[in-house]
C-alpha cells in the first residue's frame, strides 16, 4: 500500500473538487484509494504558521510522495522538510526556477517537479478580457500583497499593459484582514470602475469576503481562480485548473512506478478558460457584450 501526502494551504471544501480530479485520474491508471494507495491529507486553512508542522508530519509518516498545492511558501516549506521524498507541485503559481525549487523546467534536478501555473504571466490577457467585458472600464484597482514577489511582478505587468487598453491601474495594498474593508470603503473620488484581484494566501483565505465586498460595492471584478466565480465573483481567466490537477496524477503515477522527480520536466498549462458569472453581472447592473459571452468556456446563469 503506497502512501501519498496531500499538503495544501487551503481547506477541505475548496480542495474537494480539485482533488477529485487527481483521485479519478489515478483510478484510471490503476491506483485506487483504499486498495493500493492511501492518502494523508493535511490542510493549513490559510494559516502560514502551520506549514512547517504539517510538512513535518508527512515526513514522519514516511509517505512515498508529497503533493503540494500552494505558492512559494508552502512548496519551500515542503522542500525544507525533506530532500529525499518526491514533491509534486499541483496548482502552484510561482516560477519554480526563480524560486530555486528546480534547476530548470526541463531538468528539475532535485526532488521537486510537477505543474506550475505561473498565474502572473497571464496578467496582460486577463486585463484585456476585463476591458472587453466592460468597455467603459477606465480605472482598475489592483488588489495585491506587496510582500509577495509574484504579486509585485504581476502588478508591473498589468501596469505595462494598461496604457494600450486606455486603463489606469490603482494599486491597493493588502497586508492584513482590516485592509479589505478599508480599500473597498474608499471615498467616491478614489472609487475605481473595477477590481483586479491577485492570488495570495491572504486573499485566498478571505475569498468569500472579497467577493461579498465587491458585490456590495457593485464593482466588477476579475479573479485569479475559478473558485471565486463559484462564490459569486464576476470573471475568471486562467489555466484550466481541473486539467492541471489531472496531469498531476501522471506525475504521481510515474514516481510510484520508479521515475525520479529530477528527470520529470515541470509542465505548464496548455488549456485555459474564461468563466463569467452572468448572475453576478445582473446583480451589479452590468451587461456583458454578446461577443465576450460567446467566447466564454463557462457562463453561470
């Protein structure tokens, strides 16, 4: 019975649908939970201080593989906890080369490999679609955590793309819980036309709060993950996360069969999706152009 550790910065409810993709793909490959594999789940639920403890627990259990979902901090914590147990990134946003997790995408060289979503690299396209969906968009507030290098890079990318789209970017710094209420309560003369939300542990753990504040303020919003749209957010454009998680199962399968992480190239997304919540659009009094709706991979009505 081979044992797979599943380490995530999120909570069971958020991870349920994602993990089902991995579980089903492994089943199709002949690895069935309870028959020849066992999963050890560890959820940090947005609490950064729990990462080392949870990673250490999986190492003590001597799992055969650790699947990690999350950003730099969680992957780095897992890598610090073990140099021998294979670590498979699932839904990770960072550039694993710049972060020092792998030597190169083609030749990882250590005990880390997997799928890197590299969310910030889609920033320009995400902003472009936001403008197409809301032609009158002129001032966009960018909700970001200044302590996260990927957020800082993404901010620079949308600021560079903004002039060609006749947009002005207004950075909104988020460092703590109180900042969410503060930025959404900005006076009318500082009020944006829309909100561009970046990925990060603080933002993810307050997903419902951000969506509710955007709805209450009647502000169109573009989000970094599809789960925000299911929670009532307006738009998402990015990697097809379900597809990426299914591909993670292939890494797990190969490693269980004896492959070394050092020899398995890090993959990047090949499928992307545009998701629009039409119910939210109606709720905030917004009409999405028909040509944009026609391009959406999924429309929530």
